[in-house]
C-alpha cells in the first residue's frame, strides 16, 4: 500500500469514528483519539466531503472498524517506510 491509499484509508476511518463515536469513555472515541495522534485534518476538512469523495469511507462499518483500526495503526507506525 502506498502513502496515498494509506492516507485515504486513515481519513475514512477517522471520519467514520468522528461521526459514530460513543462518547468519551467508549472504544470508538479512544480509537479516534489514538488516530488523532498521527492524523490531523486540515482547516478545510469536512466529514461530508470525505463521505462523498473518499471511496474507503463506505467500506467502514460497525462490524469491521476494529480490524481496520488495527491495520492502520500498524501502517502509521511504519509511515516512513511506505512508498
């Protein structure tokens, strides 16, 4: 996976977690916080744009977000090694 695809997948998951977190004590909020340590959206970033324009957003669901989070946090730890 290259950095462009990795970025799109992280952005999609970040957006999904932003829209679906379960409060500050929940697992999804903690995952959002963890992703936020490595991914910070720019000033013009909006969830609605990601929902419409990022093809990976529609792939995230209640049943697979944990697996995607695990894959992406591993990728983020190796970011400098990606093409």
